[in-house]
């Protein structure tokens, strides 16, 4: 499987940072999978992280590898980020 690195092979994606404000917003091109934006917001001492992925390919390969594969991959990485931010390691 390619796309979001959920296969058995290690896959390295190369992209370009599209935006970064240094505090709460970071965007980048995620290989062929589209444009990812991560936004942080404080809600009374609780940090909300919003991750969006736009411009995902809609052909059959894109639907299988990016729409389905990335949803699993992002859940894994978000759990890791949460753990690190809370001071624990996975």
C-alpha cells in the first residue's frame, strides 16, 4: 500500500511547507495525497488539534490509498502526537 505509510514497507513522502505561523497553524503538501493543514486552538486550557487534508485524488487509486488509507494513518499519528504532548511516550 502506498500513500500514508500504513503498508509493510517504509515509505518516505516529500513535500513542501505551504504555511506556518509559528504558533497554531502548519500546512504542507503530503506527497500525492494532497495538502494537509494542522491547526491548534485553545479552549479553556484544552488544546484542540484540527487536521484537514484537501485536494485528495479522486480516482480509484486515490480513493483506496488516500481516502481510506490516510484515515487510518492519521488516527495513528494523532494518537502519538497526543501522547507526546501529554508527556508520555508510545
